[in-house]
C-alpha cells in the first residue's frame, strides 16, 4: 500500500522541538498535514478545535503527560474512535501496557521510524 498523498491530518503531541522537526520532515513529504501541540493540555485544545485522522502522542511531557491527555480525549464524544499512537523512548513492556490501558491504539518507540508508523497505520486500517 502506498502512503504517499494520503492527505492525513494528524495531531503531533511532542514537547521536544527536534523530535517535532524529525516527524514533520518525515511525514510532510507524503502530503500529511501536521498540527503540533507541546504537551497534553495543548493536545486537548487542538483536538477540540479540529478534525484529525490520528494522533501521535509522546508519553512523557511536562504539564500533562500523554497518558492523561489520552484518557481525557477518550472521554470526549468525538475522541472515542480516533487512533492514538504512543511515541516513547521507553520501550519497557510496562510502559506499553500503560499506553494500552489508558486507551492508546498502538505503541511506537523513538527515534521516529516512518516505516514503523506505516505498519501501524496499516494495522489500524487507516
């Protein structure tokens, strides 16, 4: 399956500016529109203001982490079905379980790997 020109609109929730640049650079060439939030609070605000095909959510962030933001988004009427993919440098099984328990759809380790993301998107039927 080709992921080029899919015109996905995604919410990237990441507090690290360098990681934001890497993800944006990796995905914009495929035609993806990317809205960025720097923490969970901003993620909820952005989610409430727009429509997204999926969310890439860092797990560990200041102010509100990705786990809490995911729980909040899942509690919203329009947040129950959106795919939320965890991005974390922590590859420990316990972290993956926490991501699943709070409602995340999938888990991906950093550094960002566009091919892995495509595998996850395909598994989620996007």
